[in-house]
């Protein structure tokens, strides 16, 4: 495994993950899947029919990225991102971590240091869900990294509220088959792994087993999460009804025909389909945001100043497919035979090994004393704040800090409640990708999390 580009004096690792559906950029929303389809597929145990690609994505079997640990740091350093204006105030790196040399499996990473005193700042690992979506393209380039892409698909602009202002940020594209990550073994694309909180529990269990704190895990934050399939699906239809998106008749049919208990009859599926048709063609990941109509003509999409340019993910995808960009990122694209995409359809179609509920894992984390926060943008209908509240009801945790608003710039930025062992925060005016829709509020929330303090009154 490669050495870290810098040595962290504090040794703090924070896992900040958008669990399952949390990478709701436009490609996730529009890429051949309806917003609720994954949950509907999982709960019914029926997966989408379609052509399965049985060939390795790396058709010419490129060799695994290698390099001695002594010079890997300099090899992976990004001199300058193509289209970057001005000099970056921080160091940034990109390359691969070899996780299985025999299988030829390597994961692409992007690491960006804090501009001020990075050796004393915490290290934050950001993982996107999807499942099968890019933590680099979606997480860093669209949501919270230092740069994003203009509509010309070539030039970059700096983000005012990038999270590396507060911490050293590490983005890893997982599993193999997502983004620039790859494997030379075909079966790796059909045997995908879990996200947080399983990873957090694994770190803790390994620390206990060796009686050595190899990784100083300080906290886990999970945004707009699918924590329980049945509760997430049920909450979506509750959300539709509460936001005047479906009729009372359609809502009653769903409530009457669907028990949301793991068994989904044909009548239930029909009722859900009817409700989905009623709500029309809107962005379920932010019900008030515009949809990207034409990425080549951004002016056709309205309200970009309020919600951000809805075509941003298309600009990022085009940018990351440019050969000069891939060279600058040290991306191994030899013989890939497919363009860079922020979400892998193949991973999506073959994601079969994750449990239907995260409640046992959440309980285990709470009992370990690990700091755990759940947060929700309140405009997301897919993995809504309602589903998180259902999960909290099931957990039955004692309340330590009563529900109250929190503020940024003298405005209510959302609401927060503190439980014993867990904090739940909503972000007002944010969709599924909280840092994208509300960058200022998201950065304030992130800062509070790192400090271990509830968001400010």
C-alpha cells in the first residue's frame, strides 16, 4: 500500500460517507434508473433485467499501478490541474492504491491537503454511495472539493466553501469498476463490497483484535442515507404526500397495499408505480431544483444561481474524459474501452451483498463510543429526512439535546437534535448532495462535526 503524501501528527481519521444513494448528481438521477428503483429492486429481490457485460472492463489487462514507497509521493503529486487558473494554495495528489496485486485490482484516489498547517489538520475519508458512484468526480468535483468545471468542459473554478479548508480530504473511487478504479479480474466487478458504517466497524474490530489503535477513528458522518430499505421506501411515499406531489387516492393505495415489511406484492408494486407516475418528471433528489435540459446550452436550465448549475455533473464527466486531464491525474486508462462515468451501471446492477438494514451496524458504532452524525438535506425525497427519523424511532435513544434550529449568517440553516451516542442534523434548502446545494451551510455543519460540537445557535 502506498505511503500517505503527508504524515498526520494528530492521526485523526474521520469517515464522512454518503451512504448508498447519496451521490445524487444528475448522472445518478438520469442514468437509466428511476430514483426509487434500487430500493424497490432490493426489497423485492428482483434486479433489473438487461444485458450484463461479462468481459473485463480493462480489456487489455493493464498492469497494476506500482511504485516504490520512497518516491510515490512525488510521482503522485499533481503539478497543475488542466484548466486551473492561478496557483493552488495547497498540495494535491492522485494515483492508485493496489488492494490486490494478484487480481490486478487497484483503486483510484485523490488527496488534497488543507491550505493552512495540513500536518495538524485531521484526515477525512470521503466515500460516495450510489451504489457504484465516484467519490472523486461526484464527491470532490461536484460537491465539496477545491475545484469544479465551467460549462466549457475545460476550465476550472475554485469553490469558496471547499472542505479542505478544514481538513485534509481523501477521496477514493470504490469499488473497482467505478471511475478510474479497475481490476484485471472479471469477477471483481460482480463481487462488490460495503460502505460505511461496515468499514467503520471493521476498523474498530481490527484495532481491538490487535490491541493497537492502528487507525485513530474519531467519527463517522453519514448523509441522506439509506439506513433501512423498507423504511427508506416507505418514507419516500410519505414525503410525496406531505409535499403535495401525489394525490390522496394514490397515497391511500400505497398505504393499503404495501406493508413495507419485506414482502411486496404485485398490487403494491402497481400502487407505487401509479404514485410515481402522478408526481411527474422532477428531480426526486431535490424536488424544487431544475433538471439539466441541455448541457451544451446551460441557459436552458433555470434557477442556476439559486440551486447551482444542474448540468455540472456533465461538465465534470466531459472534463475527466479529456486525455490531458487523465495524464495530470496519473489515471491508468490503458485499454479501458469505456469513458469515465461518475456512476457504474454494472456495479449498480450487480450490487447484491449489502444488508437490508444498517441498524445493527449503527448500534454497534454507538456502543463503541465513536462519534456518529446523521444528516439530511430536507429537499431529498429518495433518502429523505423522514426515513432517518423512522430509523431513530426504532433505535429509541435517549435525548440529550432537544430539537432546535441551527443558524448560519443569521438564518435558520436547519435543525438539530442530540441523542445519547448520535446527532441528527437537517440542512434547510438542500437536496441529496448537501454540499452542492448548500455549500455554506454544509461547511458550517462539517466544521461543527470536526469540533465535536452541535451546530451553532
